[in-house]
């Protein structure tokens, strides 16, 4: 039996069996369109409301502030484009960070082509946004601040509450992409002054193709999909009932297991970090050591090519990633690693391993043992490393 160790949970997660089980009847027995009048189908309306309630409770929000979408990317697009349009009379300036997911960055580029101005905040060497720089970037025509809750590559958690406070002191809307954070860290939208929040089912052991956008009551935001009256006329289209049941169940599960699950993940994460730092020379941990997602490990190894590392790990049955899933396959180094100040050649030798509750310490021992040997072998083939060693021995 060949071994498979899945360490790419920031790219996607396994749908939990109980989530699949909860979804199944909504494909087969309860397939009615929730907008239909007869009871058989209309019952699905209540089922949807129940899921909305579960998610709202998880965030300290109201039930009617949760809007289902087709995932994190759609929620991010909606939050930015529709706010830009609805508030353009107030101004056309948006503030975000340099380390956002492409669903935010590419949407900002789209808006820039349409006459909006975007300020991209720098981050420090651990990937944290500077609050003073944020304050200085605010202008009378700033309509939106969008900063991610936690980064998908290096796991850094932002000072979200402080950012929200600054936004609200200035009467500016605050959106956060919480796709990586939702279900991993406690979030309360009131405490953090969040007006809009994006999340996605498949990053929390739910199904793919379903997500939601939280929109605070009173926020003027335009409809994203025009058509029927679904999602309070803001996002038309027959509801993805099985998906909605799936993300509801996944949320319930993530919230109820959060404490225990993340405690276990943190222990494993720190064990993995410690072994790598102690046993593999010339490496650097990327991301903040403390303000970090419970399951994220990201290292750069000097004199090593990230892609080669991934291929060799794959041959040992280890699934990891060099940056975000969207950038792997391209040869550009990750924008996140460049933003934290890594030179190109070091950013190229980066490895992201994101854990889950299914990973054991024994799995991690197998990973480190193989990683050590692979890094050593790759370095042996590197002329740069050879030069480096020669210089060291002089
Ligand atoms: C995965 C991810 C997204 C995109 O979510 P999808 O549901 O795959 O569209 C957006 N933002 C972050 C931070 C992510 O990790």
C-alpha cells in the first residue's frame, strides 16, 4: 500500500463524511425548488434558513445578513465590485494589502481599469499590516478597506479588530476575506467591526462551489446576480440546496470541534516547525510565529527549487504546495513571499504544508525524514550551494 499524506488543507479539504451524509437527501429525496409553493419543495426554504442561522450564530451576526454564493472568490468579487458601485458618489478609493488572495487583487485591478484608485498596503517581514500605514492611507474619498483575516500562504493572522476600529472611526466600510480563518479561529463581526466577510465551504471540510458573504444590515451593496428573488434579490439563481446544507453542517462541525481540533493542530504545527528548524540548515520560517493559523507551516529552503521539492515529495506520497494553488504551475515567485521581503531566489525555494486533524505525529516524522534527505540531495546538485560551501570553508 502506498502512503498518502495530505498536507495541502489550505488549497482544499476533504469533505467530512457527516457533511456528505447531511447533503445526500437533498439530491435525491428533497430535490424540490425552494421557491415552489407546494410543501414538498417549500420545506427546503426552512432548511436554508436553518443553515443561515447556524452560520450567523458562528459569527455573532443576524440570520438575514448571510448571503450564499458559489464560494470564496465570488464573495470577494461581490464585496468589492458592488461596494465600489454603490458608494462611487462618496469616492473611488479602496485600501487593501499586498498579500491578499488573487480573488481580491485581480478584482482590484479590474476596478482600477474602471477609474478606481487602490492603495496596496505593505506588510512587515512576518506578513502583518502596519496600522500606522493604514491610517496614513485613508483619504476623504476612501470607501472601503479590505484586508484578509488570515493569509492562505504564510498563515499570518492580521490585527483585524484594530483595522475594523480604524475603518469605523473614519466611517469607512470594512471587508475581510476570512476564507482561511473561518472555522479555525473565533470570529465575531461586531467585536471586529466587520461589515462584510467572505468564507468558503471547501476550506472547512465542506463541499466545493458554495460559500457565503456576510453583509451587515445597512450596508448599501448592489445585487451581484440579477434574476429571481433568491438571497433577498441580491444574488439570484435557484439555491444550491445540497451545498447550503453542506456548508451549514461543516460550520456546525468546525465550530463545535474548534477548540480541541486547533489545539491538536497547533501542537503538531509547532512540532513540525521545531524539527525542520533543528534538522535542516539554511531554512527560514515564513509568517508570524505566534499570530498564525493553527495548521500552517511555510518554510523557505536556500539553494533549493520549490517545484523540484514538490515533485520529490509527491514521489513519497506527500502532498504539499509551493505557494498558493493558483500560483503553483507558474514560475513567478509568490507575491506574498516577495511582499514579506524575500529575494526571488529564496522565495523560489518555499514549501507550504497545511495540516488537518487527520495528520499524526508519525506522519510528520515520515515527512521530515524525507524532506531532510530531499533537501540534501537537491543541494548536492546545486552549483550555488557548492560555491556557498566552498566560501564557508575558506
Ligand atoms: C481559497 C481561497 C479563496 C477562494 O475561495 P474559493 O471558494 O476557492 O473560490 C479566497 N481567499 C482565500 C484567502 C482563499 O484561501
